[in-house]
C-alpha cells in the first residue's frame, strides 16, 4: 500500500473538531450538546449580506480577479482607512478565509526550516499552516495566572536564532481573549525592527474589544510598514463563517506580488462569498452595537459562572469571544471526550476544545479548555451547570 507523506503524518488534528464523532454519538442518543468548542456564533448574519445573495442576478458565475473583485477591495480599503489603516485596494489580496491569507503569507515569506515565534496558547491551526509550509513554530508561553499577557521582550530575545524570520500574533487573541496593549505592541515593533523580522498579525476579532480597551493594529506601528502583514476575515465580524472570505493586507509590494502568484494558482476567491462580503460593508452601526452588548453580557455571565465552580479559574477576556479555563482535571483531552461520551446531566452535555491543542509545547494545557461564549445566556447557564456536575464525578478530578 502507498504510504502517507511525512507532512500528512505531521499535520495535527484540530482540537476544535476532532471530538465531533463523540458529539454526534451523544446527539444520536437524544442528548443535547452545547457547542462551546468552536467560534461559530449564533448571532444573525447582517440582512444586507443575505439580501445581496438572495438578489443575485447573473447569467454566468465567473472567476473574479485573483486578488479579488476590485469594487470589494476598494470598499474594503475605505473601511480600513476609516480606522486609520492607510492602505489602498492594491495593497489587499482577498483570500478564501483568513486561513488562506495565513497560508499565503507563510509560503510567500518563509522557507522550509525557517522559524516563527508565536506566543502560546495560540490558534491551533497555526500549527497546521506551519506544517503545510514546512516551517518550525517556536512557542513562547504565556500564563493563565497573569491573564495570558504578552511575555516580556527579553523572552522574545532569548528565542531568536539565525533561523528566526517572523513573529505571529493574534490580537485580540484566540483562544485566550487577551488584547495587546499599546505598550506591548510597541515592544513588538522594537524587536521586529531590531531583528528585521516579519510581523504576522491576525486581527479577525478587531471589533470585539471590551471595557473601553482600544485595538492597536500592527498596521499602526511606525517604521516597520514593510515588515507587517495583517490577516483579516468576515467570519466573526459579520457572523459569516461559511462565506470563506478573508484578506491579506500589507504595504510590502514584494510580498503582495508574490502572494498574488499563489492566488493565481488557486484562480480566484469564492464569488458568492465576495458578493456577500462587499454588501456586508454596508452593515449599519446598530448591528455592531447590539452584537457588542450581547457578547459583553455573555462574557460576564460565563466568566462569573465558571469562577464560581470549585477548582475552576478563568481570567476576564479583554476581546474576541473565547476564554481559557483551568479545570481540576488530569487531562483535558480525556475529560472533553469523557463528558461527551460518558456523561450527561438532565440529558445535556457540553462540547469544549482541549487547550492542549492550542499549545506547541508538549504537556502544556493539559488541565485547560477553551470555551467559546457564542451561545445565548440560557444555553450558557445550562452548560455551566452541566460542567459543574461533570467535574463533581469525573474520575480524573485532581482536587
């Protein structure tokens, strides 16, 4: 029998999705499963986007430009300009979700064997994108005890080798909800400039910054304009995960020209998705105001509820719609499978993502889970109660 490639064998399974068979088995038995494992909001997609799809009037669904429909890129550039990200439409490459933007950036800027430093825990698929590109992730661990703050600049310095080519950040952070301060972004600017590194900045949760905190884009950093590559997506901003439209944004013309070649190889981004994404730029502010208030309410409710459970601790997220919680358990992978396959409370159970999959350092995150507060408060209340009851009887409880 032919063998599987080394790359295929190294590709990690998604900690967010690998437990799906156990959730499906629970559902087949009539158990209600609260999906807190994945960033799939129950927030309604803006009507302007849905209307644009409903009202499509075309005889042929054609390829778009490989960089994306020009009218969309122009409109997107205007949106960025309104938040002081001064780019024009020729500095934007539309991609099939933020995932393709990251993959294109890795393939464009890095050679096999190059190293990228990523503060962990980090979005699990960065590991998969790195495997695809043949690059090495060098994790720099942050701690739940200090709310997953960015490690000190001295810690970054210790990690840098001749093979180091980039730093990757997610701001606000998935999975922790941490929001980098202006001071932390300035520290990153200094180290990127000093060592002439790329700064890959995943900013898909930009709109979700809480408690009066301000989002500082990597595109705002002065003096490293050619080092910064920003990733964006419509998935979370407009609750359009299935649209699969993202963007790679940079002032670096060589990066854009090269990334476009990868774009040409895949021909064009999704056509209907671009139509929906362009229409979404007309979403009224009232939509965002309502969504923002809803997430604040859910966040506060979830964090308060989790921290009331004996042995559980989670910091208050400053952005996005995730939190990482420390549980009194021996192994988060085992626990997240157990709660789906062997436990229910009032015919209900909870699906969470083991945090071990959001670390690259072996053995890390074994008593942590990522929880997405993407369901209404009634569901969150049931999920919290179910989690508390599960922890009371879990055989691997540690305290």
